[in-house]
């Protein structure tokens, strides 16, 4: 079997996805690179064996020897570049979020259906061991039927990852309740077995709005993702535009009646996600979200507080970025790009996570007013539910 020849558009923070795809002689090879920054393009080129480099993604798409494309560009470019790739007939791996608006997501979905080109969205948390373990426990009926899901997201590096570059500008992301939360909203939907139909949210810029910022067009300092200030109030060199919230809380009602809640803070001392799923016959909760950590289940009672549990599951060992999820999701994408078929990720689910996050952001900026999530065109939903076959 010849290697799937992949072009990569965007070589920034998610270059780990491209590295996972570069497996010469083992199924896939990164054969072309594109980045709008010539310095980044030159610096990253040495990590691959790509014989074609360009600053213009359309030049990459013109190459007949490229079978598929990975899009790792900033969020506000996803819609435009993904549509170009799909119309060029290149199978697309599109990093999450699919787009920064509901309309943008629907435009990408329509382009995929109209072109007949395969679309895959990079919600790699569906391949993380802790998420798959929780999904399996729920599917086995260990806690009965899920009725409510609560997520707390502690983001200790928020001031570095999200407030020192374009992520802090709402014109580039809509907000972190979409950009950062898109992963967790997708996981909530997957674990609960439904999609959000109504939201309300509150939040604010509580800490990073008053810290020192860089002047416009000033590069990020050397070591900005290797050296972290503490406490968070000591951070400096933030992006010159900061108008996204650093704390947000969101409530959801899903189409199957499940009630869910999501909370996010970008200046905690620790960095992890805590999921609680309560079913008709028990409760599940994770303690740590990486390999070797624990998912606990309580399904006897009633009792008072107890630190032990009825069943403890260990998150399986894994190697590689994001707890092994990047390698797993790229393997699934390459198989899908070649052969089609079912995947654990879903363009419809990716759209619904953006829609929930987008409408929650609108609610947050409207004093917590409830908003309904726009439904997806049934014909589009049917196309993707049918495996992207007309």
C-alpha cells in the first residue's frame, strides 16, 4: 500500500498532528507544507521530508500528487480554507473548532456535501483514554441511564496559551467558551448521547484584562511556552487585544432531556478536566485526565461522603501527544481518507459543539439570556449520518 500523501496547512501550535501523520513507509507521509509565515515554514521544514513548500495554500491544493490535507490554521481561517480544500477535492482533516460561527460550520458542511469530498474534524479528545473509558463505562450501564453531566475545566496555562496571541481576540475565535470549550462540549454530547438545544451562560474577563500587553505587531517573547509566570497576576507580554472572557459558566439542555453544565477558568494552579456523570443508578467521576489516572464509580448507597468508591478504573497507558490521542485520530483520518466508513469523530457533532459554544457566548454577552441552538438542516445531517454518501 502506497503512503497517503498529505499536505499540511498551518505549522503552529498543532504541528504535533502533522508529526503524527508523517510516517513514511507506514501508511502516510507529509509531502507538502504551507504556512503564511516564511520563518515558521523554514523552521518546521526540517522536521519533515516534504519536497514542496509554499506560503499560499492554493498552490498546495493545485498539486495532483496530494491526496489529503490537514488544516491547522487559526480558527477564523478554518471556514475559508476548508471550503477551498473540499472544492479542490482533497480529503480534509480540519482541526477543531470547525469554524467560529454556526453559519461558518454549515458552510463547510455544505461544501463537503456539494463536492462529495471527505471531511473529518479533529476532535481528538474522542480518542483520549479517559474519555473512551468513561464512554465505555456508561455504555455498559454501570451507572444506569445518564441524566446530568457536569464539567469543570481548570486551565493553569490559560494566560500563556490563550492570552498571549490571537486567541484573546474575539474576532479570531468568538470566545474561549467556543474555542477552548469545543472539545468538552463535544465530549458532553458523546457521553450523554444527545445534542444541546438550549443554553444560558455567564462570564467575565476577571484577571487578564488589566495585565501588561505587548504593542501591536510585536512578536511573542522567546520561551513564551516554556517559561510560565506565577502567580497569574505576574504575567506580562499579553496580546494587544484582549476581549474574551477568562471565566465562564454554561448551562445546557440536550435534545434527550439531559441537563449539563460546563465551567472554565484560565488562571487556576492546575490544568485538567473533571467530568461528573450522574445516571439513574450511580455516579461516575474522573480524578486526573491522563494515562494512569482514575475514573471512579459510586453505584451503591445512599451514604454520606466517602473517599473510596464501588468500582475504580485506571486510564490505560499511552504514549505521544495528548495522551496518545493525536496518533489515534490521525490513524483514523488516514483510514477514512482512503476508504471512507464510520469514524468516532463526526462533522455533525463538531458543528453542534460549535453551535452550543457560540450561542452560550451570545448568552454570556447578553446578561445570561437563554438562547436556542439553531438546528442543522436535516438533509445535511442525513448526508453525514449516512457516511458522507449521497
